[in-house]
């Protein structure tokens, strides 16, 4: 396996040349003082160094070793503690955190790149700081001032970690049915009881304390999702002076043995009358969780991209060196026993598919990150509202499409290595196993697709969709003829999506099953169309520079490949969407 | 006590170096550049001395074009207090750099200079020694351990037959070896602070020294590629080859 080299050049290209983000930062008062192009550059360089040198080398062995449960304690693999400490001391856990409580206040456009590097180095490792950042976001947005002051500084500093305890054995996608309970106490705290499963980082040895955010029901709460509240439950209670006190009655019963991300502890967590505090309003816990979900879901999408990137780097290095077969036509390596496999059309198809999907995904996740920043930092309410609505519709696409493409790309990356792709030593099979979970947790991709179609497209009566479509049409109309090889097929793609969306809005009125029947393929059509927009933007930023620098020549070549070979997938997917739900219900449950 | 640390912008050690087609030098177009690794060790050592209370200020200096400011920001992010860029577009050779640095050392009244033992691009390994000579200061090169107290520097250096310990009175100059320390990762807060730390630009022309090149590069070529090994038949053949072909015994 080659060492992971963070794709800094491409990140810089996306941020500075495609989206001119530094210019945007200057216009946002809250950001202009914190960050500029040079600072961003320095941050990305250092993140590349620390993830590449300090975390990436742990990835392989930590997969072999996994986590170990011992009498309620969880031991992370060799090297994790030291690497985590280095990472935390560098301030990376709080990179996007609120400066009022010791966070660094960096925009998502930057932290998204940092996350990609971290996850590419090790998905398992990356989850610990990721969950902490997610918990911080929920606390910062919804908790009382007192809780914020008590918990956030240590969490941003990485001395305490966070976890998100939603899932129960009988309640995964459908959290409305959870059974964990919270009893109010006279001192204003709550006693939390119940068992949560699949809790990432519920217990580990990386930090001195773990702050759990737990969904539970208050006595007499309304049934279903409108009766769920959010609680903060620390592993160790925290004294008034900030020192650690008694151990709370929360414990880890076991950890799961699983397909991938073996170095991430997936815990069964027991809450036995554990002391906790309400975060946000009673019965509004799910809503509170959802406000931070946009950040988390984008983060999971970026995990898919990260695995694809690492797999690509390995695959390219291998394809350049592995000698096998002869190129059709001319011999390439005359003095060798065979040509390097990178000459073969099918190997090129796989490598280019990976490259096009990775770079398209990087541009798209950065684009969504920029919208998150505009929503958060813009002082113009019109801009901020539009950005928020764009985020709402693009987030489920980013989560599901980037992770679905993550599986596709890591499988291509495995295939390029032939038999060696199946052998553990080369690392490619681990990436396939590790990336697989990203399609499942943080809301399965099926649930993401429903969210996109039912809540975002139909729920806004097409209005959110229109923001995105209008932006693309405006881009096409303002681009000159030099770009037409990209804008013409993009225009056809957006017309196709437009047509599909209108059709779906119409059919959903007649039959609610149409939504679920169409949603996954619709999301994919949306994703490929969004990537087409990204590739057209990237082509625009590269055109005319291709003779100065190979980077741009490679970009343009990849853009052409995307439009010629990947974008057409939308037409077969669209045919499936249009086929409707009818054929899904020809069999009754016994006939399966 | 002020410590002055010269830092050089060089090709990143992880980059595969390519030559220009005309053999006139190394291709630097769109190549990732970084702070010279030995200079990073020098900055780290200086910052540690400051943290230990032995130094009052750490000043990073780099000579060259505007792009050197990136390298200086790296040094600032690692903990240097302020930076000076000696601005020039001239092709700088070791003696010229030493002369420029001498002027800065004097104007800053620094009492310790810590340099990298060499820059990984040209591998000349001369600036430190020349600078000490120009200043008339004692020097301890290739340091693997440094301790300073009461105006005395005790420096250990790894030499062929063990470790040599030198003691010298400040002001003095030290050059760093690889094992002197392991530089820290710059923390995010320090990266952000680096942006606000003072960075002064001084025109090389104002320092009144002659920096015109004195050496001419004739040609730059790739090192010869290594030949494949062979299996020897027996010990006699091995000895023969070592003696007569490799000429090592
Ligand atoms: C390694 C790992 C780490 C995890 N980390 C965490 C964590 O930190 N915190 C946490 O709270 N949870 C965590 N989870 C739980 C994860 O979020 C859930 O597994 C996931 O949300 C799916 O829930 P489920 O497993 O109950 O599947 P189910 O909800 O039973 O779903 C089964 C299948 O049915 C489909 N389905 C369900 N409902 C519908 C519907 N209405 N329409 C269409 N299709 C539907 C799903 O898409 C899926 O394909 C983790 C899980 C794993 C495996």
C-alpha cells in the first residue's frame, strides 16, 4: 500500500480556483478576521502532515487488532492513544468549534477538507473526533449556557470525547419508538434508564471523560417522534470546579464484532438511572438532533469520498507498476516482460471512474460546505435563507451519493489490483469493508433518499429544488461557447431532472408509494447531475491552462470522461424512476 | 537572549525531484515546497530553549523572494516570535546567505544562531560554518544535543567514534543534526496566531553586502541508475569482486 498523500493540490483548486472561497470569506464579517487564503493553506498543509504521518500508518494494523472489551472497559488498538493525543493537542478536534468556548471557528469549507484527510488516513480513527464534534454542535446549538461552559471547552480541546446515543435494538430508522426513559429529579437533573446499541465511541480509552448525548422519553411524553427529548449524560460527573467526580451509572455492556471500521468501538450502552441534563426543550430532542444532522451527514458523505481517494492512490500506483499483458496495438514497455496494466482500456475505465467520482465528490462536498458557511455566517437574511434551503436539499444527496460512490470506487480500486485486491496486506479490501458502513449509519441511504424526495423536494413543493436548478441554468447561460461541450449535456441533464421532478411531484399526489419506489434512483440522478455541474465548473476553471500545467490537462480529460461515460447513467436510472411502484407490488410477502 | 534561526524554502522532501529538460537545474514549477527539515529542527530547538526560559525571543530569518514568507509563517506557527525576510531575487549562494545573515545577526544583537546543518536541496552544508567565521563566533556543528546555561552552550555531536561534547561561550552558532529533536506539529491556534505575528521585510540591497554569485552551475544530471545485483558463485569470487571491482577492500 502506498502512503496516503493528501490531495492538497485538488483541494486548493476547488477552494481557490473553482469557488473562490477566500473572496467569499472576506465578505463575511464573522469570518474575515479568522481566515484567509494563506491561513487556510497553512491549515491544510499541517492537517496533511499530521494525518499522513501520524494517523495513516496506523490504519492497517489497527484493522487487524480491532478494539477489545474487557470488563466494561474498551481498549483501542496500539498507537491510537498517542495519535489521538497529538491530534487533540493540535486543536484539530475543535477546528470548526465555537470560539466563545475554545473552538477555532473555522468555516466548514476548511474543516471538510481536514475531515477528508482524517478519514482517508483512518475511517475508524476519524470517527472519534467526528462524534465529538457532532456532540459539541448539538450542545452548542441547544444546551443551556451552564452546560455549554461546563462541557464545551474540554470537548473542543479533545480531552473529553462525545457520543450520540440514538439507536435501540428495536428502533433504528424509526426513532419514534425508543424506550429509554428520563425521570425528572428535584435538583433539575434527570435519571436516564435504557439500553442503546451500536453506539460509536460509547466507551474507549482515548479520553478521560465521554459526554453522551442520549435520546429518551419523559414521563407522559406524547407518543412517536414528537415525544423524544435529548439529554447530556457524562461518563464521569463533573464537579462545580470542573474536576472529574463520581462515575455515572452508564456502562458499556459489550462491543460489536463487525465487517469494517474495526478500530472504532461500536458499543452497547446501559444507562441505569444515570444522571443527565436536558438539552434544548422537552420533547424536541429529535428536532434538536436534526439541526446538527446537516453537518454530520455531510461528514459521513466525506468518509465515502475519503475511502475512495485512498483506494485510488493505491490503485494508480499499482497500475503503473504491475506488468501484465500487452497494450492493444503498440508495445509500451518494450524492454519488459509485459506492459504496465495502466495501458488496458478496462483498467483505465476503472481508474478514471474513481478519479471522476472522487474529484466530483470533493467539489460537491465543498460546495455544500460553502452553503453551510453562507447559511451560518451571512448577515444577509436572503442569502442565508437560500443557502439553508440549498443545504436542506443537498445534504441527503451528499450523504447517500458520496457514500454509494465510495463503495463503487473502493471496489474498482480493489479490482485494479486483481487477486492482490483481495489480500489484506494491500489494504484495498479493508477500504471496501470500512466504507460499507457509511451507507448505513447516520440514516441509511434509503432513508436519505426518502428525506430528499418526501421532505425536501415534495415538502417544499419543488422550491428548494428550484434554487439549485436555477443556479445551474444561470451558469449555463452565462458560459461562453468554449464551454459548450460541457454545458450542452449539462443542460440536457438538468432538463431531465426537471422533468423527473415534475413527474414525481405529480405522481406522488395520486399514490404515496410512488415516493419510496422512486427515491433511491431519483437521488442518484440528482447526484450525477450535481456532479455534472461540478465537472462543468471545474472544466471552466481549467480551460486555457492545460498546456501550462498537467494538472489542468488531467482535469479536462477527466471532465470529458465524466460527461461521456458516467453522466449517461442518468438516463437508465430515469427510466427506472419512471417505471413507478407498480412492479414492486406484484409479489405478496409469501411469494419472495 | 535572542536566538536567530535561518530558514530556507526547499522542495518538499516527499516530492520526487525532476530535472529540467535542458539540464540547467531542478524543475520547480508547481512543485510543493516546504521548510528545510533541518531548519525545522533548528526552530524546534530554539522554541524549546525559549520554553525552558533560556531565551527571550526566537527570530526566524529567510533570504529570497516573496514566497519565502510562507516558510517564515511555518516557522512562526511552530513558535518563533517574529520573522524577517531578506528580500532579493538574486540567485543566492552559501557565502552570500552567510553575509546577509551576518548583517541581520548584528542588527538584531542575537547571541545564538541555530541553523540546519544543510539544506536538502543543494546539500552544500556551508552557511552555518561561514556565518560563524564571518562573525568570529565559536561554532558547534551537527548537534545532537544542546544545553545552555549561564552563557555557556554545551553541545553533543555524533562523530564516527562516539559522541563528542563541546562547550562554548555565547555568542555562538550551532547547526542541527537529524536526531537533535523531533519537531512538533504546529497546532491550529498557533497557525492562526502566526498570521498576526510580525514579519518584517528588509531589502538585501540595504544590508550593504556583495551577494553576487561566484559559482557557476555547469550541468545538473540524474544520479546513475543502480545496476541489478548478481549472485556470486563462492567466497573467492566475492572477495575478488570486492577487491577489484568495487575496490572497497
Ligand atoms: C458500526 C455502526 C455504528 C453506529 N453508530 C451509531 C451511533 O453512534 N449512534 C447511534 O445512535 N446509532 C448508531 N448506529 C446505528 C445506525 O444509525 C442504524 O443501524 C441505522 O440508522 C439503521 O437502523 P437499523 O439498523 O435499526 O435498521 P432498520 O431501521 O431496521 O432498517 C433496515 C432496512 O430497512 C430500511 N427501512 C427502514 N425503514 C424504512 C422506511 N420507512 N422506508 C424505507 N425503508 C426503510 C432501511 O433503509 C434498511 O435498509 C451505528 C450502526 C453501526 C452498524
